[in-house]
């Protein structure tokens, strides 16, 4: 896409998009650190993650303000308008992902007080890494305006769903085996659910990229796993 | 908190060299302009003072007022008051009557002495006066036998004496007047027998022969010019406006119309005398129209004025904003409706101004009229139109030319007077143009 | 302040009022319009946008044959108004222009009274039998142009004495008075302030109930605000023509995209 006749318009658009990319990087780090804190039972790192969420929230507000300014002052049309709109939506998604990471950190500090449940934190960490990779690719597809990569991100959400379903069953088994595991497993289940929701947000960012590039929202035909619970259905 | 920046070097309070040069150039140009305007104003003032200085006196004239006994025995020998019979008495007879009356009056007042003969006394009166007296009597035969207060034109030299043109010294060398006669005239003035008053005769009267400058008037010339102007107005305005509208709004743009346009522009620059030759060849020699007639003069001036009117009208039509034309066409007005409902009314002030300026130009034109015989000496008023268009007549500018050709210095004053009349007419026409423009002018 | 807001009017029509096919316009040696195909729908506002000199005004002026007044202008192709070719030899442009009215860039009221401005069209077309009918047309036209309340007490005042926006609405009233079927507007708001512009835009949206409106505009926002369909012209070509929302959010041609987003290209 060539430059605008008014170069200040280009600078504004670049600035707000740079903020989104920066926010994406911050959120990715949060996911990895939260998972790390959980597995390593590292209370300090967990506190660090909880603290850093503030900055992400502030950045989202800034992005929204910048986007509103852009719409008011530059009257963007067509692809410019789509940039302004997608920036708001992506920032919103990233902020939610940040909140989930913060929630994971909070729960991991509670879990530190309890006996460790074998192997499950490693599975959660792998799941978190998968989601982090999805988010990274979604942000990359945004930077490169790569609709194919975005579509790939979208397709990968099914893996996360499968991982969540597997964990769900695993936690059920643990809780049936020993009722003392119930508290820990409930926390771990919420963590897994949070990561699964992160994947949904990464997917939504990828959809924004597709809208931004093609001008059209992708049709709702992405692959889905059969849900394990009735309320899971309701949530989607 | 805002702060004031400090000036770095180039203060606005100091004029830099470039600005100084620019200002100097501007000041110089203003001076040139003012000098040019001043020169123009001076030239105009010079022209006006010269014309007014010598010409205003033409509007004042010396008259001799004496009681004249109209002796029926002399003036109506048959005694039956038949105007045809009475017409047999020529002006010479009336001159004698006037001379007798003059001598009688002067004797009574004790002004006659041995230095002034009866002939000299009669010589104070213009040679035109007997003719005027005769016309008066022939028009009113019942005056015969009575004594009337007759206001006779004074001789041109006597008139000149009171206007300062004739002095005792010049009279001593002049065979037409003597210092003694002038002294007598001076005394008569003191007694009120001789007075200076406004000269209607100059404006209404016909031209007079070389020996009677005091009787020379512009009546025939004014009438002739008026007839010609009517002609020009009636012919040139509709023709010119119609041609302009066609060329501006309807004519296709091609080589032929280009040629016509170039020719119209060129015609406006053709020397006016060429039109005179054309008029002579076409209207008089070929068309057989009478010489010196306002008809031929009007036709020639029409030809001369047409290009001016066409150019002015086209400029006025062009000045009508195209948006008005678009507006009319846009709601489905035809071309003719557009032109006549909108374009023409808006162009009217310009057209009228152009027409009047063209008319003024025609009014002041001399050269072509000389060639078609309007330079002839015409004493008879042309009849009322339409027959009058074929009668010989003079024209104002030609009359000026005629006056300047004559030997008697009194005609210089007449010529200047005629110029003043001409200028007044032109001024009036320009004023009319301004008034019309103001009147019709509309904003859009 | 209701009249400053564009109220939603749903007009569903797919009836084609004017159909242009392979229209070529030449100005002397310049090829001003190349192969223009446009369908102007009835009771719809169609906007023509594009950079200066792109041929949008030229094409607009073909629709009521205003280009006929320019001798070097030549039009080829087919323009059908209600399935009749307006460039047919049998068609008199004067008659056509009564059906296809026009409003111009600069407000150009005649230097006559407000009443006479509006009454002129009906008068020359003989639309009325008497003064009462004429009065009625003048009033209804001024009402349609949303000007009646402002001028009803001074119909004898000169039209040129009104403000710019009022003058333009007077010109619209004048065009409406001959009850045209199509109204062409050549940048009708370019000489107006934002308030007057909004009033004229609201008026255009109202006129859509009765007329098919075609508007040429330099303001893309204006095209977006008032039109249902937008045509983008570039270098004499019709680049893109479609539903206005579509053109402004997701144009299909990169030239359209560059133009509406203000890019070099």
C-alpha cells in the first residue's frame, strides 16, 4: 500500500499499530511467565506477572484513545478505517489475554500452598506455549498483513481445544481418585480454561487480520472439537 | 506557560536594503502615474479654458434697441396689406427705414455730430437686421403704420468692441468701422439704447454670410446633427445589437465567422474619411440620394458607428456570467429564451453605454461629412422628418470647421461657441450613458 | 435541529432511470470519458467522485446534454432515459432538460425576485394556466427545497440577496419547479459553509423520495453521507461503481482505495 498524501496520517497509523505490536509482545511474555511461575511454583515471578498487567491495561487505553483521535481527525476510509477498527478490537483481545495471565498467576500462588498434582502443570505449560505461539503468529500476521498465516492461526485453535478437553478429563479423573485433589484441580481447571480462552482471543485477533486484509470477516466455518460439557457449548 | 522568543538579528523595526529598493521603486512608479494624470488633467483644462475663453462670448450679443416707425407708405405701396405685394420691398428698403429710425432717435438724444453721418449711424446696425425686420413685418402686416420697439442685432465690429475684440486703434485701420462710430456706440450703451444680452440667435439661428458674423447661428447644424443622430440610433443600434447577439450566441465557430470578426475589428479602425468616400460613391453617385442631406450623413455615420456598437455589445454580452446562461439552459429554456430573458437584460447597461459612446463619436465626426457635401453653406432649416431627412442641412462639427475657414475674426468666437455647444451635447450624452448604466446595473 | 440529521429513508427500487452504455466524450482531441457504463436507479442518490479532471462533471453534463453548448464537445455511445436514447436526432435538448434538471456548483439565481426565479421554469414550459396555479407551484417547490419558511414573507426580494446556502436551495427549488424526473447536481455544496452544506445534503436525501438524484462532489464524505450508490471516475474511466457503503469500506479497485484513503497513486 502506497503512502498517504498527508504523511502525518501515515505517522499516526504507524504509531498506533506499533503500540499494538508492543502490547502483543508484552502479553506473550505474560503468558509464558505465568506458565513458568505455575510449573516452577515461583511466587516471585507470579507476583511480577500480576504487577505487569497494569501496564498492559494502560497501553490498551492509550490505543483506544489514539484510534478515536485518528477516526475523529483523519476520517479514515476503507483500509484505513479497518486499521482503526481492528486496532481497537485487537487491543481489547490482548487486554483480555493479559487479564487471564494475571488470573493464572494469582491461582498459581494459591496452588503453591497445596501438594503438587503430578504432570498436569507440564501439560498446562505446553498448552500455554501453543497459545503463545498462536498469539505470536497472529501478531506477526498483523504486522505482515498475512491473511494466510492468520487463517493458519485460526485453524490451530482446534489443537488448544483438544488439549483443554484432555486436561478436563484428566482433572476429572484426579478428583474422582482423591477428593483432596478437588481444590487444586478446580484451580488448575480454571487455569486451563483461561488458556483455552486465550486461544479464542488469538483466533479473534487472526480474524481481525483477515478482515483488515480482505475487507471481509471470515465465515464461521472454522474447525471445532465436539464439546465436553454442555456449558462449554453455551460459552462459545 | 508560553514564552516570547527573542529576535535573532533581523529586527522588523529596521528596513532591510531589499525592502528599501522595493519601496523606492513603488514610490517612483506612483510619481510617474501622478505625472501622467496631471498631464492629462492639464491638457483638458487647457482645452476647456481655450474653448470657453474664446467661445463663451458667442452666447452674448450686442443689440440696438430703437423705436422704428413702420411707414406704410414706404413698405406697402399698394396699401392693401397683401403679403405678396409687400414682399416686393427688399431688405434695402427696410435698411433705409432702420437708418431713418436710427438717425431720428440719435438726433432726438442729441448724439449726432459732424463726425458721424447718417450712414455711419445706420452702420452700427447689423446688415442682418433689415431682413429680420422684413420677416417680422411680412408675418404681421398689421404692424404697418405703427411704431415698434425693434431689437436689432448690432454690427459685428460694435459687438466685438464691447467684447474687447475691436479697439479704437484697430477701428482706425478698419474700413468697416470708425473710432467715431465706436464712441457713438459707447454713448448709446450709456443711454441704454444699446445693450448686451443672451444670444438665443446663436443657438437657434441659421448660419450667416461671411460679412455678418453677428448673425451666424447653429440652428441648422444642430437640427442636421439631430436628424443624423436619430438615423444612427434607429439604424445602428438594432443592427449592431442583432449582429452582436448572433455572432456571440448563435453563430457557429468557423473560418467564416472568424473572418467576419476580424473584419469588424478592422472596420472600427478604418479612418472615418474612408467612410465618407464610400458614402459619396455608394449613396450619392450610385444610389442617387441628395447631397448634404442628413439621410446620407446618417447612413455614413451608421456605417462608421456599427463596428463600435458591435464591439461594445459583444463585450457586454461576454461579460454576462455563463452561470446565468447555464441556469436558464439547465431548466430547459431555449437558446432564444435564454438570450432574451436573461443575457440581454443583463448586458443592457453595457450595450447602452456602447451605443451612446458610438453615437457621441458619430456626433463629433467631421471628415466623412465633408465628402458628402454637408460642408455647404445652408441657411434654410430642413423640414420636419421624414421629408427633412432629404433636405440639405449642416452638422455641428462641420459648422465649426466652416466658421474657422472664414476671414472675419468674429468667426473665431463663433467657432469656439459651436465647440462649446458640441461639448455640452457630448457631455450630456455621456451623462446619459452613466445614468442608464447605474439604472440598469444589477448585481449577480 | 432535526433537519440537520439525515433521517433514514428506505427506498427500495431497482428500476433503472438512466442507462449509459459505452459512452465516449471527446473535447476536441481530448478523450474525456472512455467507455462509461452506468445505471442510474430511480429514486436513488448516485454520487460521482474522482480527482479533478477525471471526467465526472463532463459525464454529468452529458446526461442533460448541457455539453451541446460547447461546440468542440462530441458524445458517442448510448444514454437511455426511460429506454429512450437522449442523443437521438429526434430529441430536442430543451425538452430533455425540462425532464432532467440541473443545479450548479456556484449558486446562480437569476437577478430577479425569489418568486420569479422559481416561477421562470413553469412559465416557459407553460405548466400553469393561471396565477393561482403558479403560486402553488412556487410554494410547493420552495417547500420541497426547505426554503419556504425562510422566504415566504419576502418573495419579491431579489434572489441574489439571500445567503449562499439559501441561494443554492433557491436554485434547487427552481430546478424542482419544472417537476423533473432526474436532478443533476454539479458540486452543489462546494461554495457553501458546513451548516448550509448539511441543509442541502438533508434536502438531497429528501428529494430522493421523488427524484432520481445524481451528484458530482469533490467531498468523499459528502458522497458517503448522501448517496446510496457511488461511481469512482479516474482519468476519464469509470473505475468502480457500486453500493456506497461497499465503496467506502472495502473498494475492489486499488485506484478507488488509493483515492478514498488519500494515498499517492
